[in-house]
C-alpha cells in the first residue's frame, strides 16, 4: 500500500517564512522609499501602463492561439454521403457544449464517458428507433474507432501542447494533490502581506487578479480545444463507420477493381487490366443525339477492337479510355432514352454505378419532355440514396452547328459576349436547354461533333470533365467502399468459420494436454 503524503512540517514552514521575510521587507522598504522620495506616483503610472500593455498582449496571444487551434480543428470529410452532414452538425454541437469544468482532464474517467457520449450521439442518428443504438456497434469496429481517434489526438497533442512529451499522467495527479496545500500557503502569504504593507498588497492583488484571469483564460481555451478535438475525432470515425467508409482491412486496397468493373473489363479486349478501380463514365441521351460520336471525339482513340462505334446501341457497352490528366476510365454507350431498346430500370442501375454522367441532347431539337422525364426520375432516385453522393452531371448540347444561320459556321464563338447571330443563337439555345432540363447554365456545353469539324470538345468540355474529376473520384471511393464492405463480410465469415473449424479440430488435443498436466 502506498504511504500517504506527509503533513506539512512546522519547522519547514518556519524555514520558508524566514527565507521569505527579507524579500517582503525589501518590498515594503522599497515602497516606503518611493513614497518618501516623491516618486510613488511615477511608479504607480508605470505599474498601470505595463500591466495594461501586458494584459492586452496576453489577450492578443489568447485570441491568436484560439485561431490557431480553430484552424487545426477536425473538418468533415467531403467524401461522406449526404446523410452524414446532419450527423456532423450534431457532433459539432456536442463539442461546443463541452466545458472544462464538466470534464477535468486530471480525472481519467472523462475519456470513456465523453467518448461514449459522442458514439451515442452518432449512433442515435443512424438508429433513431433503437433504444440503445450504441450496442449496434461491432466490437472490432468499436476498437478501431478508439484506436484511430487516439492516434490522431496523440499527434495533435504532441504538436500543439508544449512539454506534452515530458509531462506524465503521474505528474498531473501529483500536481492536483499538492494544489490545495499550495493554495493554503499562498493564502497565508497574502494575509501577511496585507498586514505588513496594505497599499502594496492591494496593488499586488489587483495585478494578480488580472494575471490569473488572463492565464486562466488561456488554460481554459486549451482545455476546451482538447475536449472539442477529442469529440470531433471520435465522431469523425464513428460517422466513417456508419457511412460505410471504415473497413476493417487495409485501406490501400479499397480502390481495387469491383466485381462489376471486372465483368465490364472482361468484355473489352485488353491485355493489361488496371490495378485500381476505373472511373465509370455513363453517356446518356436520346437516339441519334451523337452519343457515340461524342465518345470518339472526346477520347480520340478508343482502346478497343474498333474505333468505329455503331449508330445505335442495344445494351450498355463499355470502352476502356485513356487520356492524359484523366484517371483510367470505362465509358459506357447506351440506348437512346426515346428508343424501344431503352430500359429505365437498367438506366437507373447503371447511373447508380456511375461516377460521372454525360447527357447528350441535340441543340436544334425543341422537344425535350422525354429527356426531362428521364432526368427527373434519375434525380429522384439519386436524392433517395442518402448513403451516396450523386455523380456529377454535364449536359452536352450537340449539333450546335445546325442552329441558325445554317450556312454559317466559323468557330470559335464567344457566348458570353456574342458578336454575331450564330453566337447569339447558340447562347440562347444553351439557356433554353438549361431551363428545359432543370440544370445550371454552366453545366450545358455546346459542341459540334462533325468529323474533321469537332468544336468545343477538347477545350471547354474536357476542362469541365477535369474540373469534376475530384467529385467523380469521391463517388468512386464510396462505390468501392460499398463493394469492399460486401466482400469483407464474406471474407471475415470465411475466416471465422475456418478459425472455428481449426479450434474444434484441435480441441481434443488441447483437452488432452490439460488432462495430462
């Protein structure tokens, strides 16, 4: 049993008092000399000025440190699905309510209690009808959340808190036990100072109050940041788990080709298959709108058996596409949405596995109700899937060269500042298409796909695709994580069954060894 800390020895207290008396006498005599020499008012002015400057500087440092801590706070992951946005707001609201007085760091119980409260907040958002939603967590995932949150928090503490690599948990507890005794001794000193030199004691008390207020504020800011960082870290990985972004295995293999892409790649005559999941680009639109021509114009050379694409497509047909600046991709030609070969459910399923959608519509055709119906059905289906973000959508307005005047075609055209009737009509067609199909004007890109006269594909359309590539890669990541989780469940089940089988097989031998002992 550990021996209790010894009580204060009176002799040691006497030694401390004797050593402190000369210093107190010096302060008192110095104050008396200032008063006698007539310099007391100058000293008081200097005290007020220096104290005010020091206090103001300390407040500025506190605000600067607060801003630095805010800049290093945990941010929501842009790769999360839409359903995670509201959950993250709940986590941030919980972090804002964490007061240092409610969660003292020197008491170790706060780690588990605050972590459990954060996990319950996230779990309740995903399981609102379950009485104890926290119990829906699996043991391996719970341990994984704690492991990763602790790892990130350890890095933040080591980089942002001075001497954190020197201060031990034992030091915190020892400081806490000595704190009350030190405060009692300091109270005795303050009382003695008041009896010896009342004026100096009052000034010292005022200065001490300002100093303690400033430093206490800095300490509370650091304490509050630490609590918020802990809540946000735990909440971050809890959302990762419930949104399907927290696999138990190695993360570097998350973007391995999915079974769907492996099957699509099997239809393509390729000698080398990609090591990672390709970007899936789906080309949709009405019949004879130029979908196949767009693929040829956009990518130049297709790595397939032939470069000539058919005018009509009966099924979704994949092509492997390679172009500088774009992640290796599979692009899918599709039947027209107004043809007898079109299957809306097939289109919705293909869009659910797409990372980028190109919708081709003729700029010279005013009848777009069928296209609007298909796009509305697509948007409704995407909005219902809160576990996925919708892939970026770009509208390609083909046959821009067939707008009036028909005989005029001298690109390029400045649509922002039309200089002639052709440019004016193209700009007007873009606005009408955007209104008819309920998209932003910036998403509509007019092109010409005539062989030898391709216009606005390699510049404007290609730049738009590259600008949306990051969003498409985030959609691909969520798609890969879903496929990874499905595969991981089966792999884990096989491993568990194999482990259980080996245990049952070796059980007689284990029991025999124990019996022999």
